[in-house]
C-alpha cells in the first residue's frame, strides 16, 4: 500500500511540478544534471563522509530518494552516494519509464500529497487510466 501511494504521489508531483528536483527515481535510467559544483555524500546528510565532488552540468544517474525526498541517491564518476535534491535538475519525462494501467472495473487510485494516506488527497487515477512510474523510495 505504501509503495502504491508513493508511486501515485510521485506521478502527481511530476505532473504538477515538472522537473522539480524532488522527484523520485527508479533504477530504470532516470538522469539528472548538476546545477553547480556539488558534493556527493555516503549518507543523506551534509555531515556524512564525502564520496566525491561533481562539477557543474554533469550528467548523473538517479537511483532513488531518501524517505524525506530531500536527498537523491545517485551514481556518477564511478561512485554512488547522496546529493541534495535541490542541487540537480531531473531530466523529465523519463521516456523509458514503465507505464502502469489501473485495471478497468477496479476502483480509482487516490493520489496523496505525501507518502501517507493521512496526507492531503490531491487527485485520483480513474479505472483504466495510465501513468508512468518514475521511481520508488528506498524503504
């Protein structure tokens, strides 16, 4: 349930916010570009160990987000680590992202503002509707 809520949340966020850096990603090759020289850390915290520094306009592969959505786990320069989501621009739409279809005859899927059913409802996908899956959280 948590995963499906997050997937729908991600779809709404992507549609509503375009290429905002907080979009989550999946291991299907979603890419982003650095907006300035940035540091890559071992954990989603600026106080964690530095892995590597990346230059401005560098293409990176986005692997996932941390639970807060403020940090992205990326792969670049032969290294993996975390960068602040605001420091990269996710290149959307992910044309090769998988497409899911809500089964015709089923109930609609509610879209939430956050990955929690107690958060604000922001929309719904009707039965038979389709959406691109752009990612998932690590948890």
